[in-house]
C-alpha cells in the first residue's frame, strides 16, 4: 500500500488487493496541496468534519468533475451541507470495506463549539480520527493529529503509546514552522522507535510504500 500526504490532514491511501487498487482521499481542506490532475483514479473521499482545514468545496468540486463516480463519506451535518451544494453522492454511511468509529472533535466553549465528527477505518489498515485524541481503537497505521489549538504533541504521543499501532502518520501540523516540525518529528521518531512503533516521516506529495 501507499500513503501520500498533501499537507496538514490530507492523505491519499492506496491499497492493492485481488489485482485492483482502491484509492481514498482523506480531509482535503484549504491547507492541503491536492493536485487532482495527478490522481489516476479515486474511489472515495472521506471528510472527518466540516472545518475548512478538512474540507474545501472548490477542491471537492474538482474531484467530482474528474471522477464522477467517487463516493463521499462525511458526518450527517456535513452531508446535508454538501447536498445543498449539489454533491448528491455524499452519504453518512461508510462504503463496503470501511467503517466509522467514535472520534469526537476536541475543544470547548467559548473557544470552539465542537462540530459533529467521524473517525474512519479504511480496509482494516489505516485509521483517520479527524481532530481527536479521545478515541480508543486503531488499525495498524494511525493518522495522528500531533499539534492543534485544541491539543498538544504530548497528548498525541501518550495516546499513540497507549494504542500502539505499527505506524504513525503525523497529521494536523500546518501550525508548525519548518524548524519546529523537524524538531518535533525527530523527538517523536525516537520515542516511538523506543516503543516498537515506526514513525512515518512524510514529504508532501511523495508516496510512502508500506508492506502491510
């Protein structure tokens, strides 16, 4: 399988099985660097919640124009908004091979009114929790939000050490300047290595191959 990060929380997951490749794109928001023209095909788009850094309508329109049969899975309130925008394929039920899990958005009033959010397990390989550190299950590869106004790197590391996936894919890191990102990645890589977990250092737009 391959993982390609496109900035912040946007990830393309490609899994080959029985001679076919399934491709799913997660959280293409306004801080991502998605180039739809670079995709060969796309089967699914998963939206964890409705914040702009996780969903960009213009990008979504370009995706549907390029791949009219693509499925869009999102929380119920986001589905309602998308259908008003003309996205008739949007649904709040996971397609075959994927399932949703409880992954509530962090935050509290008055700073933030948490939106409805879903976590997604994709083909028993990859877990995408959205903006949450309050979930309790993972597949072998975990997309882990590592920095946010609502959370911290320490909380992210503690959660990963508790759940113990095989791999960590760092997400939600737009807020870091590059020097801070390098320092944080170095620190997390060593901590996870000491605990038998592989930290996946990504370069935006470059695929990582995983034998899983």
